[in-house]
């Protein structure tokens, strides 16, 4: 057995050396190597220590530094946004703080093993600095997706098969490997978050042959989750099933759900897979006895530091939790009257509180919040929902397991890391010979919609029309009309279902541009769809009146911010948009035109005057519909005032409506 272990260690050492050499020669290999190392090495351990991904990070950075000194890579001078600067400096403050706490822990414990943490945070700081200086170029988003997916398949296949063969040939339990060869299931399943995100991208954006890779990963990861009884893994899969309902085609969602249900039924109702002897039923539940222990550890961690203001703020130093927490667990009855062990292994948020105090916990979550804001507000972000889901998971993860030594976590949230890079819009080449595909989201009972859409149909654009209302304003030739029986009201449940319907249609149509008319239901749905480029045409009351509503206002302002271009038909609306925070370079004023085939006053001068026998009297004409929103009654009152000074003035009101008789 020892020969096998030393052989594995030799392989790890050679892998690191090869990583350094290859990156020094070809710096473009930095990210592929590091991504594979962080996914595959994320849950592996060396005699209980999760050092593999840390070692490979160090060797990769060594190769990067050699490439930098050899002139293979160089720093790039780019203008940084305020968000980029805030994120970078906040992250570096966190790294500096954790370095100080690591040195403090080394002094308090007098244990040279703590130098691991000093090196660890130095490596993360170096990586953040190189990324901020733009020294390391990313592969394309497509390559990143494939690299993570393939690495995930290798990782979860190895995780599953290692446990099976260990039980088959050693007569031990697969759980004996936890804490020695593999991390506990909560930590071992962390790579599943980004791996399933890659699967969603594969199924959504790639050709069918690559879909097979995605389905195999779903199958293997679900089997691994049930085989090891990982409730965390199962909850991650369930979360992504819900996400698939929103992001994927309905058939893909059903297939995803069926894979999960079949495997769940197989384990729950007594099937056996390759001799698997134990059926895991409790794994899919949301509570187990271990949760009570985790909560006690968290409470004990808080109790330990709140005795003094200094320890409340700064804790006791990295890794001191194992010596500090015992008496506080005893007070909570954790040992059920038994003696308190001198050293207790605790993880998660309780350990972070003891080691770093409230400041350390605050800095960790502040970085999560900042990267979450950058993901949320990134323009044309194709992965917004997916990444926000993962960030939410990371925020909860310390409640069940320690994540401080997981390189993959930091690769995701580090400034200029995976989340920030993949939140940029994907640039796809277009065929200049094919017609531009336009999709309008506009009410089909409005003549304004008909005018806009008719124009582009006549110009040989490929036009699709989506409407929440039936087509009553007039038929248009050469157009694909989609009637979506949407609920159309701004309420959470309505918006959810309408957004899902709209996203599915957009996946089917695949337009080049989405143009939404009216910043109410249509504009909000268009913004929630996440599709870009998005043009939004405002009609008046949507920004002049509805933005003042406490319920509708925030939704409409969100739609305005998400639009890449906004059109309006009056200068005063431009001013209103400016007041709402929209810059003028994002606004185009397009006035309503006149059909010169119908309106030709020069050919028939004075025809209306002759018909009404008005001669040369001053004439005011109102073409508004007689509805309360247009307030024609104020015009009538104003005419009465004007007529006192100009008695011969005439007013012609043309229109119908509910106020016709009044």
C-alpha cells in the first residue's frame, strides 16, 4: 500500500514540474492547466491535507513568472472601472488580513505546518496581482466551458470508481477514504457547482454532439452524490434542475429531471448498482443529526470570540480553533457529559470566526457581495442567473464545511477571475450575407407596433413578433407572429412564468436584436430574459407616470438600465430618461412620421377650412382619443380662456373614446 501511495505522490510531483515547464514555454497553457488542477484536485487529499490544488497553483504561478521574466508575457495598461478597483483592493485587503492571521496562528501554535497557510495566501495574492495587471490571457469562453466539463467528468468518475473499487477489493467502506484520500462529501462536491454551470452552457449554446458530454456528467455526478450520500451534491443538482427550467429548452429540462428521478428511484427503492450494497435514503433530506453538530460548532465559535472585544474583532489566529473551541462545545452539551478532547477538528463558519474574528468573516462575505454585484450588473451577461446561483451557494457553504483551502472557490471570485471574465458578452461571428433577424416584443393591439414592424418587414429584415395580446391592430405579411398568452402583470409569479416562456421563444428564434416596445410588462420581460442587444422604445406613460409607482417603478428602472439603446419620440422624454439615470448617448429620439401618401396639405390647401366654413380663422386640431389619460378636457378649458383674447379661434376635436358623450 505504501508503494502505491508513494507512486501517487511521485505522479503529483511530476505533474507540477510539467506544469511549470509547459507554462514557461507556452503561457497560454496557464489557465487550462490551472482549471483542470482546481477541478480535479479540489477534493483530493494527501494523507488528510488538501494540498494538491495548492501545489499545482504554486507550480503554475512559477511557470507564469518564468514566462514573465523571459518576456513571453507582459503587463497590459488598461483603464480600470471603479468596480474593478474596489473588487481588487477589497480582495487584497482580505488576503493581507489572512496573511497576518496566518503568521499570528504560527506564533500562537508554534507549529511549522501553519506556514502552509502563509504560502497559500501569498500565492492567491500573487495570482490576483497578475490578473489585475492583465498578464495572463484567458482562453475563449467556449474552451473554458469544455475544459471545466471534461475535468469535471474525470473528477466525478474518479470519485465514484475509487469508492467502488476500494469497497470491492479492500472490504472496507468508501467512507474510510474521507479525510485521507478524499475530502468530506460537502467539500468534495464543491466542484459540482461550476461543472454543472458548464453543462448548462454546453446544452444551451453548443451543437448536439457536445450535449452527450453534458448528459454523461449529469449521470455520473448524480450517481456519485447518491453513492456517497451527499445531501449537498443532491441539493446542487436540484438547484440546477430549477435553473434548467428557465435556461434550457423544455425537452432538455425534462431529460435532466428524468435522469435525476430515475437514479433517485433506483437508490431509494432498493436497486443495486455494480454491487452497491447500501441504499442512501437520507441523502435527499434537508436535515440530519450532523446538522445539529454543525450548528453547535457555529454557536461555540461565536461564543469563543465574544468574550473580549479584541477577539471578537480579530479572533485568535489561523487554525487556533482546534484548541479554543472545546470548552464552549462542552457548555453546549456537545460531548454529552464526557471529557473534552484537547484537540477538536472543526470547520466552516465557526472555525472562521475563531481564527479571524468578525473582520475576517466580514471581508470574506464582502468579496462575495462585490463579485455578486459585478455579475448582477454586468451588461449583456450570458451567465447572470447561473453565477448568482453559485455565489448564493458559496455564501451558505461555510455553514456546513470549510472552503478557505479550496483554490477553485478563489478562481471563481477573484478579481478578473472566472466569474468576471465569463460575465462579458460572448462575441459570435455573423454571416454578412444573411438578413438581420429582428424580434419585436410589442403589443399586437397597437397601431404603433404595426407601424414599426411593417417598416422593417418592407426593408427585407427577417422579423418575428412576440405579443402578450392578440393581434387586432392589423395583419402584416412575411412575419412570424407568436402569441404568448402571458399574464402580463408585474407580480413575481407572473413575471417568472412569462420570462420562462419568452426565453424559450428567443432560444427558438435566435434573433440578432430584441426590440421591446413600452417599458412596462414588455420592457421588464425583455430585461429579465437576459437577451442582448436589447432596444427599448418608451411610449410616455411608462416613464412619465409608472416610474413613480413604488411597485412598478423599480422594475421599469431595471429595464431601462438593461437596455443597450432606448428610443423615444419627444425631447421632454429624453429629459425624463436623463433624470432616471440614462445617459444621452444611450438615447435616440425618433419622432412619429407622417404618411405623405395620405397627408398632402400642399395639394389641397384649405380643404378642411372650406368644408367647415372656417375661412382664415385660427384653428387648433386635437387628434387624441377621448380617454382620461389624454386629458382632452383640459384642452377645452384652455380654449375657453384663449377665446377671450381671440374670439374667432376655432377648435376641432377628432377622435372617439369613453369620454365622447361627456
